[in-house]
């Protein structure tokens, strides 16, 4: 019988803090207000059929510095 990997073990190798998840994310983006690359905070904006849309906010001044669609990894069933 095949043993299913414990999901917790997949996360345990990166324990940099509560905001670190499985996916690589941009942690610094250029902020026009601060005039330099700044650490960003990720905020969920919208849930779209193709994925979740996130907004990146400057951690210092909360300026919106970018958005990203986090595509769902699970394969979609396409009925043709
Ligand atoms: Zn800023």
C-alpha cells in the first residue's frame, strides 16, 4: 500500500515565519513612493475562475506596487 506523504512534512523545511507558504512569492518590489525596492505584503483581492488575484502592498507606506494572479495548481477537467 502506497504511503501518502504527510502534508505537514512538506512545509516543515521552510520555517521562516507565519507568512511563508509553499509557493515562492515576490518579497520585494519597487515602490514609487519610497523610491526603492521595499518588502511587500500580499493581500487577496479577488477570487477568479483561473486563480486568486493578489495585490502587493508596500510594507512601509501601503502603496499598491503590483498584482498577481495565483493560478490554481490543480488540473482542471475540461470537457470537450
Ligand atoms: Zn512604499
